[in-house]
C-alpha cells in the first residue's frame, strides 16, 4: 500500500505523461542526452589538452627567463616584444582550454562529424 505522498507522486507523473506527448518527451530526452554528451566531451578535451598547454606556457616562461638573463630585457620590453611577435599564448592570458572553450569545441565536433 502506497502512502499519500507516494500516491501523489504517481498522480504527478501521470499528469506529466498526459501533458507531454510522446514526441515532446523524446525531444526532452534527446536534448538532455545531447547536452550531457557535450559536457562529457568538453571535460575530456579539456583534460587531454590542458597538459600540453601548461607545458607550452612553462616553456615560454623559461624562454623569457633565458632571454632576460642573456639580454637583460625589462618587463616592459618583453611585453612590447610579445605584442610584436603576437605569440598565440600570452603569459598573462587565461588558458585556451577553459571549460567554455572545450564545451564549444566539443559541440562543434559533435555537430560537424556525422554520416
């Protein structure tokens, strides 16, 4: 025998089933599945790429230290040089593989790779 709360839940589920037809439930299911799939993909891409990005940043930082030691380059001159070279990774920028960027990349991969 179900309690009053259990019966209310069953009635609520039946009401939802009556309100949402089969196609609408299918749309909601696939939307949730697709979103979950993209989130998992974003986390995977971020996990795979963040290590390489960190290595590149530390290599760039080591190069900066080496140039500073060898040529006594000031911070101001370094930033001027950096802006001239327009290196793809600035030392003071955020990581390229943030969750947002990985999410967008994952969505791009999922939507462009197909049959």
